């Protein structure tokens, strides 16, 4: 596996990103380069890889790690990566405005997402509501990332905007240390890192995105594909998503307490998506659509927010943002989705 160096947001806007270089990718060898944010949301990709679902189609998926999908849109546009999994960012909308060859092919994380604003432990009793954060240092993983959208929408409910806080950007795994040393007063974090900060006594959960951010249900992370590459490798992309959606169904079965839950936990631990089986049993799992559907009201609202911030310049239509082509093919091949545990009261993953 390769570890990608973070790119500055400005690189998304460089003209060189228009250089696609698809021809070299249309090879007899069925290899796919995929970038993912190394969080529990990546579990489906690892299930499909570790259980041989990609291999059944003769596909070798080379996985690279990223801090944020917002920082690597240019790599997707140039086809250095053919598929990216991560948050839906301002860079994605800007790339579409430039005519870069990319589109969302399936969701990766949808409600419930279990993102929480974690406040530093020594501020307990002093910071009890969002308005108490005025002027404080609050962490997000990127100014152009979905967590900044979530944070901004949460602040709206308290009559505030991002201008009322000191927004600090750093990678999710680094936020715990920043709370500990006082560099951050609060951080909006994702599983498993948010729960780890609480478990380690570094902070406490003050507010949740699922409760405060509208419209809902949300889709906040997705699998993006290079459209020129996909056009040149259509059957391979179809086959990839058959394997991917097969693994998605298994995740959703485990999410609702299915018999395969232990297996799913073992795969997550093997691939570094959490620290212990106890943590994965204790903490809630993020939702996703069993059929891959993206909640477009949420996605369009994210674009609207970035337009209001001025970091996205032009609104893009829904048909340029998301295509059902690949999930519809996969679901037709796989047949009706499995029934989940009827005793489960959990929302999402149905």
C-alpha cells in the first residue's frame, strides 16, 4: 500500500489537473488504484478485498491512504487514482465546475454518521452549549471538507457562523493530541477517532451532527470515480461495483447484529480501522445505503453551503454529481437485498 502526501486545496484548481492520461490505464491487467480515508467507513472495501470478491473478477485493488478526500481530487482527475473514497468536499464541486472527469458512483457514509463535537475535558462545566465556543479553537480536518460543513451547520443552530470561532485544520488522528496539549478547545471528529478521544478522557461529546444538521438523512462520504477511466474500462468498473455492493450488503447485515458481525470486526481490526474488538462492539457504526443510494437533498445542501462561503463558485446540477449507473447494474446482478435482523431498531443500512 502507498501512503499519499496531502495536497494543498489550491492544487485542485491547477490547469495541469486537466491532464487525464487514461490511455495508459486501459491495460489488459485489471488493476484499480483506490484512495481511501483510513476510517471505519472504509470497511466495505476491505471486506470485498479480503474475502476475494474483487479477485473473483480478476481485479487487483491497490489501496492508498489519504488524510482527506478534499486534498486529492486532482489525483482522481489525473487518474493517478481511479477511485477515491472519502468526504464530499468543496474541491469536488470545484472540479466539476472546471470540467474535470469525476462523479459520485455510490455512497460510503450516510445517516446515522455519529460525528460528534468533542470538547476538551478540562472545559467540562464551562462549555455547555455551542455558543460557549465563541472565539475558541475548534478543529476540522479541512476548510473545504464535509466536517466543516457539519460544523458550520451546527453553529447556525446557535446563531453563529465559522467566523465566530477560530477554525483549525488537522488530520483526525491528530485531534486527540491537540485536545490534550491545549492546542484545540474542541474538535469535530469521526469514528473511530471521536470515540477514542472520549474513551481516553481527553474530552466529552457536547453535540452530535445527526441531531442538529438538516436536511436529513445525510450522505457525507462517497466513492468517486474518474469518468474517462470508467468509460474506457466499463466492464471492469461494473464488476468492481458488483463486488463492492456485495460487501456493502454484508456490512449492513452485521450493522444490524447479524451472524457475520464478528467476521466484520475481525476484518476491521486486521486493516487498522479501529483498535479493539471491544471498541467496535461498544461504539455505534456509521450508516450507509444498502443499495448505494446517495441522499441528494443533503449533497445539494452541502454545495449550497460552500457557495455561501465563497469557496465554490458555480452550482452544479445533480446529474453531474451522482450517477446510479454502477449501483443499479450491481444490484440487478446481486438480486434482492438480504433481510436484516428484524429485532434491530437501528436507523440506516437498510
